[in-house]
């Protein structure tokens, strides 16, 4: 009886997820766009969850991988590189339009390597030191993004990179709407389905990882590193693996983000974003996948919903409180209050088996 | 040669400000093993308070000399910062003292962002010019220039350091602090109240940070809501560089970091043929931090905290 119940529940959930954008469509693109961004944040939170939730390593520079993924896609699928390097133009007379299925593996490998690069010098560090070093790493990447427009224009500096190719699937660009079986699918809706598929894939990967030998090893490291080492675990390699696997999620999310927005600038990759992803993981319940997803959705969608509250508030406060500030306030309060009142998160794992 | 002397002077000034903030980090870390992430924000609140008091006095009591307004602003800043830092410790860190290590760290980051956001709401997010009461005519030393503000910073830092050393080594409170940092349980058996000592530590750190904030604002001429973030981060780097938990180490680390940054960014452009300019100066601190933690996690002067790193 119980299993029938869960099946019914999964079916309802699947239907809701499938129909959600079609229901939202008549209300305009804005809401679907918000949901799309929320899915990207879920992807980021799932990636960070591997590092923070599973392996217990606090990473405050996670957005760096998001940035690397985004810039990798932007370089390979926009006029940016050809404009600064004339000699490349001869090789690509039609412009640089790398298809997304080719960029994704590149982005994954690249962020994986950067994950190891960040992990290697920080292996000996624990807790708070690690947090500061990763934060520094994020800042270094941002400073480079901001300043690599001279002497050779690579990243176009603070102005950012525009005219990035949208994702094309089977010859159809996701930036255009699609009519199929009498139904109209807007661009944001198409992206929704793509992101949803990716998130589901990510959840499956995370779930399998968590219950694998590696996942159990990470949790052993999280609970007690010395004991884990004594049990014969290679903590060095396992930590590096956590860093680089988590980083690849960030890279994929970044590449999707670049394609979805068709424009990126260093502004999107500040420290606040890193902190926000940490807040998502912590709020939901680090190490517990449904909790992490809940946390990401809450923190991604709630501030947008608050926008409607923000307008009257903005008039009341003489323009001091706007949606962005409200969002920041919410994130800060979440982090403090969640830790004080519910340090295990809103939807923590049942304390059976592994002690959390 | 002139540039070198100039960069050294700038580096010492910058470094002494880092040192003041780094002392706050290092004292707190020495006692409760926590990185007080909000410490940089305390610096910002100090500068903001001083700015508010000075603007208020300039508007309402115009006959008051600017130097007096500055002094009153400084005292108000120290007062507000002490209250703030003690309150932060009571509300955000104390309940989590026995929680897993990540918990207080995450609240600390939350408090830091909270303070920044509140400051942005209260003071609006624009840059405000800071009225500097010191004469602006620079003095010449060995072909380099030093402003009276910079001289004031060096003298103030030196005085504060002497007072701090006296407090730590010659007073009852200082002895209690050293005992608590050595072994909290044992100290409490000897009749020391650790909670009080911890509050006092946060208060002393706040005074140093508020003075550093006001000096920072006077030196660079502006205040804004995010001004505490980078100095805070670099001061933490300085504390690690000198050996966290070690007071002379924090001062040494601060001065070294200031010199590295100033001299480094001054010569980066010419050395690399203009490829990398002074806009990369912020990276130095992080590279020093990463290098230091990898090669010598106990810092220049520290030896007792290696196992904690």
C-alpha cells in the first residue's frame, strides 16, 4: 500500500513539473524565467552539497567554477575571441559557434581541473582556514575576469561578453519559440525542460554517489577525518575528488547560464553568489538532497516573490530598500537564524545510520 | 629609489592599519578558535559612526573646531563598535560555542552580510567623502612624501600597541585572557569567568577595529558600506601570516602584508612591461595567504597552533 502511495506521489510530482511552465506561460515570461534561474541554482546547490554536505569542506568560492563554466561557453560560442584575435578569424570564417554538447564536456573537464587546482593547496586545511582560502580563490578569479581586457582583450573586462549563442537542439534554437502539436512552447519554457532534465540527472548522480563507497567515505571524512584515515581511506584523493566533482556541477550550471542569458559579466559572479549558494545548502540541510533542493528553490524564488512587496517598501523608505537589498537581507538573516535555531537545516536527514 | 621609499612609507601606513584589525582577529581566535568574519564590518561601522557624528556636528555646531569633531566622532565610533561586537558575540557566537565548527562560521558570515546590508539601507549605498581634520600639506622625507594623516596613523598605531601590550601583560584582565586562551576549563576552575573574558576580548578588538576604520577613512577620504570587506579579509591574512593567536605576530604580519602589497603593486607594472598593473594588488594578499597556509601554516611567529590549521 505504501509503495503505491509513493508511486502516486511521484506521478503527481512529475505531472506538476511537466505542466508547470505551460500553466505559468500565460502569465508572462518573467515567472518561468525565475523558475529557470531557480533550476540553475538547484544545480549549483547540488554541486556545492557534494563539497559541503557530503565531504564537510566549507567552500566560499564556489561561484568561481560557475564563472569558469560560463566564460568557457562564452569564449567558444560568441564573437568575443575572434574580435580580439584576428588570426583566429581565418580558421573560423563563419565565426566561432561551438555546439553546446561539445562545450559541456570541455567545461566539465576545465572546472574539474580547476577544482583540483583549488583543492591541492588546501588539503591540509580544515574548516575556517579552508573557507577563507576558497573565498580568496573566488576573488582572484573575479579580479582576473575584471582585468583581463588589457593588454589583450580576453574577457572584455567589466563590460562583459554579449551575443553568446543560445543552445540549439536538433537544429532548433532554444531562443525561439516552438509550435508543437498545437501547443506553443516559449523560449523560456524550452530552457525549463532542458534545465529540468539536467537537474534530474544531477539528482540521480548525487543520489548514487551518496550511497556509493565514495559517498560513504566522504561522510566518514566529514565526521572524523583522523578516524577515516585510520580506516585506510585515502583522504587526499577523496577530498580532491569532492572538490572537482562539485566544481563540474558549477561548470555545467555556468555554461547553461551563459547560453540562457546570452550575456555574462563579472558582476554575476561576486562573493554574494557564493555565499548565497552556501546559504541554500545550509538552510535546506547539508548532505540531504531533498533539503538542498528545497533550500535552493526557497532562496531563489522567495526574493523574487518579495519584489512585489518591495515596491511599496521602496516608496516608504525613500528608495533605500529595493528588491536586491531585500534579497541580501533575507540571505543574511537566513544564515544566522537557521544556524541558531535549526543547525541541521529545514529538512534534515533522519538521524538513522549515519550520524549527522 | 624615491618610488621605493614612497612605497615603503605607504606600505607601513597600510600595514599598521592591517595590524590593528589583525589583532582583533588573532585575539578572538586565540581564545575561542573562531574567525570573527564580521570583524571587517566592525571597522566599517566605526568609520560610518565617526562620519555621521562629524557631519551632524558640522551641521548643528558649526563653530566647533574640526579636530574636536573628529575626536568626538572617534570616541563615539569606539563606543558603538564595542557595543556592537559584544552584542554579536552574545547573540550569534555564544549559543554555538559547543556546536560543530562550521555552524559559528556560517553565522559569522551571515552577520557580516547582515551588517553590510543594514549599513547600505541606513546610509545609502553611495561613497561619502570623509572630512579630514588634519592639514593636507605633505612633508618630504628622503625624496618621498608623507601626509600628516599618515604620520597620525603611525603614531596612533604605535600608542595603541603599547597600551594593548600593557593590558595583556600587566593587568588582571590580561592575565585572565592569557589563561583562558591557554585552557578555558582550567581558567574557570581558577575563578576566571570565561564569558566575561571573551566579552572583554571582543570589546578590545572592537576598539582597535573602530580606530583602524576611522584612520582608514581619514587616509583614503571616503566611507561606504562595503569598505570593511577587503581590509577585514587582508587583516585576517595578516593574522595568519604572523601566526594566528600570536599578538606580536599579528603586528608583524600586518606590516609585512602592507609592505608586500604596496611595494609589489608599485613594481608590478614596470616589471611585467605593463601587462599586469596595480589593479592586481588585491590578489597579493590572497596569494600570500594560500602560500603561507601551504608552506608554513603556523605563521611567521606562531608555533603552537599548527595542529589547528
